């Protein structure tokens, strides 16, 4: 069966979707060469963004915002600095960050440090049953009132039911649902994106996400092997660009 893109509202109900000059297509969850399991360079990501017609990319490397901050300075019309942070209980996404928040802090302390920066905060892939950064329900309930959004569609989830559970959780707790490709190779950027009203700052982003529309495809299983390969190549000093044709 040919792969087909679907357009999904935050509650995962299919809707019609057409590009509008009054909206942006944005990537909220992706990685670059600053993540240990990714080799994508600045030039590669810019090129694929142009092909995919992505208006903004929020860079969320693992446990560092250093690369995102540098890339956003080089191309502020495309890149926004963010971070994906491993807490003691699960992973959080942060958008419009100003400095790195280190891994290994409690969720509460991580959230407080992000609030001090004025960042928007989301929970990443909360119920992914094969993901190390997923959340136990009791821990998620402890912080749900402290975060802004819940990721309800992660293109790297093996089981669609895990995304659906996240969507139900977000809806029951009155949190905007977000989507992200969780890209680790160029092929993945924009596979799970959101169409939103244009924004200029963290507050504007959060306002836009409330009425944002998810446009998403699940990524194939083999993308995980490419990020594992990237980790291996970096570990043994065998750096090599992985370009999967966008």
C-alpha cells in the first residue's frame, strides 16, 4: 500500500488540509549533529527544510541547546532553539530556550529552570512503550499541570496506540497536543509537523499550538537503525554523513 500523508487535528480526527499563506508549517521535535545519535549538518537541514517547505524548525537536541542556539543565530528565519531533556522520570521538550538545562534533574527542577528562561514546555512521547524516555502514569500526573503541551503524535512511535493514548491524555487534561518527527536523519524532517498561525516568541508559539493542525506520517522502522549507526560512527570516530534522499 502506498504511503499516504494524513492531516490530523490535535484530537487526531482527520481533516482536510491545504497550505495557506496565513499559516506556517513547523517542525517541533528534531535532532542535529549536536545529538550523539545524529549526524545532520546545518547545510543538510537547511536544504531539506526548503524541499519540505518547512517555515520554522525548532531544534531539540538531546540534553543540549548549544547547537540550536548557534544555528538559530546563523539562520533566525528558519531555526528556533530548543532542547529535549532527559529528567529522572522521562523526557521533556522545550522551545525558545536561552541556555542548556542539563539531564538528570527531577522533572520539577527541569521545569522550573525552563520557566526561568520563558520557554514553552512539552512532554515528549509520554506513552511510547519501547522508549527509554517515556513516562510512568503516576509521574506524568505529578507534572501535567506544570507543562504547556503533550506530544500526541511522534513519528518514531512503533505503535500508533501509544500516540492515541497520549492524545486521550492531553484531551482529558485540557492540554494542547503537539506533533514532531523526532528526526534523526534528513529523510524524517517534517514527517510529523504542525500547521499553525505565525508567531514571533514563546507566548505566540503556545497560542498558535492551541489551534494548530497536525500533518503527519509515521516513520518506517528502519529509521531507528540509522540513528544507531550514527551513534556508532561517532563513538569510534568514523563520522560519516547519512543522507537518505530527503
